[in-house]
C-alpha cells in the first residue's frame, strides 16, 4: 500500500544527489515465509546528511509499514526527518506520522526550523489530530506541529499522498536554508543530541515486538541496534550476562 510513497521518497532522495550505500550484512532484507512477510531496507548517502535510512515491511493484507529517518551532518542543527506510515489490515487502521524531529525543545529553535511544518499542519488539518502517544513522550524529539493521524483506508488514499510530497519538499527547503547558514547549536552538541535520539528511540521503539514476531529475536535485536538506531548501546553491553 505504501509503495508509491516509497517510490516518491527514494526518487526525491536521488534527485537531491543521494547514492545508495551498503546495508550491514544480513539486515538489508529478511523474510518470514510462513507469515508471508518481507522487510527491506535502504541506506542513502545524501549531501548534507550523515545518514538516511529507509525501511519497508510488507506482510501483505495484514501489515504494511514505511519508516524513514534522516540524520543531518553534525554541523547542521536542523531537526531530523522522521516518518512512520503503518497499515494494520485486521482493524483496517492507518497510523501516519510525519515530523521534523527537533533536537531540543526550545521556542527559538522551533521558530527557526519549524515554520514550514507549522503551515503544513494548517494546510492538512486531517493530520492535525491531537492523538495521545502511548510509547513515546510527545515532548522529546517530537515537534508541536507533527503531522499525525490514526484513520482508515480513505485517509491513506485521499490527502496522505499530497501531504507526503509536500512534507518532503518542505524538509528539502529547510535543508537548503540550513546549508547556507551557520548553526546555532555547535556540532559537538548536535552529535550528542543525535546519539541521545538513537538511545531514546531504541528503548521506546514500539516496533521491536512486531519485528520479533516476524523475524525472530536475534535478527530484530541486530536490526534495532545496528540499523535503526546504531548509536544506541548494543544489547550485550547494556544487559547483565545471561539475561
Ligand atoms: C507507532 N510505530 C508505531 C507502532 C508501530 C510502529 C508498530 C505502534 C502502532 C500504534 O500506535 O498503533 C512501527 N516503528 C515501526 C516500525 C519501525 C519503527 C515498523 O521504527 C521501523 C521500521 N516512529 C518512527 C519515527 C517516528 C515514529 C521515525 O520510527 C517519527 C515520525 C513515530 N510511531 C511514531 C509514533 C507512534 C508510532 C508517534 C505512536 C506511538 C505512541 O502511541 O506512543
């Protein structure tokens, strides 16, 4: 269901000079024949970004996911680009989250980086739902104007395609602006904050159970710590032996 979105994302990355990079061994693709599920991931080298990852989970009618995070270079203090589109076939439920994920929760930083996103939120009121978050803290790494909706299939086909393209366009514009000016947050601090993002998200990621049920614990642990959030602590380093 999200293949057109994946196509738009990958081709927009290419247009910006993105080049595909190797995904760590064994993590680029994993299949569960019994469940008919396949997860595929891509890594991109994009000018101005130190890392851009994309993953797509296709479990047929039952589950579809498109997930991506872009980490700007450390000398650019702009928010990370985060998107998570999910379709659960059983309940015919769409969950769509598109955000410029701020490094810090600070009004001046918001004013500087989030004007575009703010106007997108008013352009697409359907994505303005004041949903409560169950796993995450909305005040950590989410912006006040994140585009968020829980809905059904009509939402996925009506406004979401247009909102998705507009969102990407807006993020590229922000990136262009930021590439031409000096960051307010020093690079060493940006690095620290991006690492903290990975640590926080590896702890909270609501997808880990889902990955485990499809692809097993060993693969899912590696995927979480080596691909999704590589700056997070490796599980063997943080857990007591034997746990
Ligand atoms: C929620 N994301 C979820 C859920 C799942 C995933 C299973 C719970 C669904 C629900 O709330 O009904 C799935 N997350 C994934 C998958 C990957 C992943 C498959 O990382 C990886 C391939 N999540 C992100 C990013 C954002 C994000 C980048 O990975 C930011 C835009 C947001 N996901 C996000 C939010 C929720 C969510 C806000 C709702 C969680 C909550 O209610 O607290």
